[in-house]
C-alpha cells in the first residue's frame, strides 16, 4: 500500500466528503487497490482500478460527482483538448473515504 497523489477539481471535494463521488476516470493509472490518497480534509482508499472507456463517465455520472450526463460530457470537453471521445481508453479508479485527515492526525499522537 502506498500513498499516491490524484488531482481533483475543487468542485469535487464536497461530493467526495459526502461519499457521493466514489469513482474517477483518468487517462493513466494513478495507483492500485489499497493505495491511499488525500483530498480536502480526508483520506481515501482505492478499491478497484480497471481499464475503462471515457464513455463510461456519463454512464456513472453520479459516482463521478456530476449533476447529470450532460454535465459529465461538458466537463470532459473542457478538460481534454481533443474533446469528448467515448471510445478513448483510460482507467476507472473506484475509491472510498477512509477517514478525515484531521481525525486521523489526532489519533496518531
């Protein structure tokens, strides 16, 4: 198990904190199952890292932290210069909130 860095837009911090956003699609693999990462005031653990196409993002729009399918597609168009390409392969990272970082630090001492 390693701690990895996965960057997120600020708009996703709140849905991650609430446990709504539990998946992120990336063009590259950021870690493997059981690796951890931090975002906001919390730490998260990767559960599954699997090959997946960009077209899966609108299908899992809730798990990806989007309002709806169109929000997902529009955001992908903004992020990627080549736009939304449903067949483009990448990696789906499924994760779960482990604990708030501040709570963990208090328990460490």
